[in-house]
């Protein structure tokens, strides 16, 4: 028989293949017959099967963001969230249970299959899941087809999705407990990501951690035995994911030797003696060959959060950057990207940064406009939001740029304006359907009309409450 049949706790019949597709630390996983779902059966030994069953019920039902709500469809894309539970051995032959060393009584979980864009065919012809490690490891990247590697812009987008998903977990009081590049799928071809292995979540007041994490991502306090997986340890792992994804190296793996015994050295370098390789003051773990793209080239927002987590918060968990901070920071950083003059790449460009692409070394030879945003405080007063957008030909402005009260997370993506370089001049074209105001001239920028971007130009992007003021300046490659 090619298929086996079992029944979920909700009474749904599940027909699945006899041969597994993969096995992890706790489960062996099988495709359903239609390949739209997978069922993972726990094997080996569970310390407390009843606790695990209760945990799964809470995860499937009480904490599931994909069940209902305005953002349910969004979260279905970015979580592989369990949808049902299998318990008992009805229809399962004893030899199958024995062959796969399944726990008894059997316990399994049903999840959606990964979306097609999270698979690729490597250079040897094998179909692989797009786990993050394929894209950050030097050796594994060599097996990737060129069109799967993506560019810096797409990696930023992957990180933004990761941060949003983790923020959603933490908002519900849940901790993943094993965030790593094995448990996050990324698709740099399309700037997409999906958090997987949800069934081991730490549920408040009910389910303690069942795993300590994955080496390289485990927080120092867990390694030293001073803490257990929690939201705070997730924040360490999330920062490692961000750093690895964007910079293709580990933030703590440097040349510093802590012990002549390899195992002890590994424990110390990730635990008690952990030290950021780009620490601004302690240079003892700096890479012998300076990286081609240092962390500060990620822009001021990302660099600040790397230092907050890997310097200030490395051994002080409560001081680490939150998932919400990462999410907001990545949104701001995406506003600072600029296309490389040589094409096929992107980089962060803003004040006090080199006007050249760090990936291609191609220099920018013409001035680049920047628009700084100011928040409406009421009564005609505005405050500097310390937020900008770097302008390039055909770049769009969206509603969340025009209003401090809107977020790109839940805002429609209809452009309200675009920038254009035409006849050696920079222009902004209003397509919002409403008037903008050119403050300098006390005039309106009507729908469908354009205004030239000049140094000091002030545009009120929205007249509504919370509307932002944009002020233009230029980055000059010649300085000054």
C-alpha cells in the first residue's frame, strides 16, 4: 500500500504517503496524498506527552493568527502554522510505528505544505527547501543557481518579513524557542520568508521550552545555564538571523581563542565570553581581514540595532532590540536603498556614507536627492522624525510616507507620488488624488502635476491630521 490513512482530533481523514520527506529532532514528516499538507509524527521519547498535546491544542486553536482577522491571509503566507492534531494509532500498522520509532500512543501534527517559491533545484538537480543556511553559508551558496541568490534589496525584504512574523509571535506572548536558519525559510528571489516549526512554541503558563535552540543561535544566558528559551532569547536569535542574512557571516564567530579545548572554546565564544566581531571598543574578536561590507554600511538604523543587541544586550537580555524595533528599522532602511550604478545590485545610501556601491565598487557621479520627513505637531509646528527617503528615478512614495499615523504593515500599497529624473532635473509627481502643498511658494501641487526638486524644497505631503512635511536636500559626490 502506497498510502496510509488516519483521523485527526477534529474528525478529518488524513491520507498520507508511507515514505517520509524529512526528519527533524522530534518528528518524522510525510506528505499528504495531494501534497497540500504534511503530517509530522513525534518519534523517540517525549518527556510529557500530555503537556505536548495540550500545547498543540493551544497553538492550533487559541494562538493561531491564521484562523481569522484582517491579516489572517498575510500570516498564512509567512507562518507554517499547525492546523490539526493526530492522536492514536487507528489505521496505522505496527510495523510503520516501529520502523520510524514513533512514540506511543502516537501523536502528530498537520501543517500546510510550504509554498512552491520556497523550493529550488540545486546545481546537482536535487529539489531543496529554501532554508536560510543555503543563502548564508559560503559553501552552500556555491550550489545555488545564480537566479536564486537575490540581491541586497531582496534580503532586506526577507528580513522585514522575518521581523514581522516574530513580532506577531511575541505580541501574543509566545516565544519560538528555536529560531535559526533551519527554522526560517527565505526566498531572496522574491524577498519572501516563512517561519516554520511552530509546534514547539513556548506557551505562557502552559508549555515550557522543549528545545534549547540551535547552535550558533542560542543566547549566551541559555548556554551558561542562567536562562531558558524565551522571548528575550528569541531576540538574540533574530538578531543573528538578521546579521547573517544581510552580511553573510556570524556576528560572534571571530578569531578570539577562549580555550585550547575546541568544545570548551565553542561554549565560551557563544556563551560567557561571547563578543561581537564588530564591537566598537573591544577589538579582540575582530576578523583578521576586515569585511568588505561592514555592518555600518547597512545604514544607521540597522547598525544601531546590531550594537544594541550584540554589544549592550549580548549579556543583558532585557536590553536587546525587540522584534518591533527590527521591523520599524527595516522599513526605514528600505527607504534608504539606492540602485548600484552598475545595475543588478542595491545598497544603503544616506548622509555620511560613501557614494559608491560596496558590492560592485561602482561610484555615483551625480548628486542624489534625499527627502527628510517631519511630523506635524499641530499649530504649524513640525518635529524632525530622523527618517528620510533616498530618491532615484521612478521611486514611489506611499501613504505611510505621507502620514505618521500609517504603517506599511497594514496600509494599501497604492503609490501617492513618484520621483523622476527628466531633462537633467529631478521632479516629484503627485498622483495621490489630493492636493499636496509646496510650502516655499504657498502653492498647491495638484493631482497629476510635477514640482522640481531643489535644495530646501518643502512639500506638505498630506493635509490630514498626522500629515508629514518633506524637505529636500542633495548628496553631492564631490562633497560640500
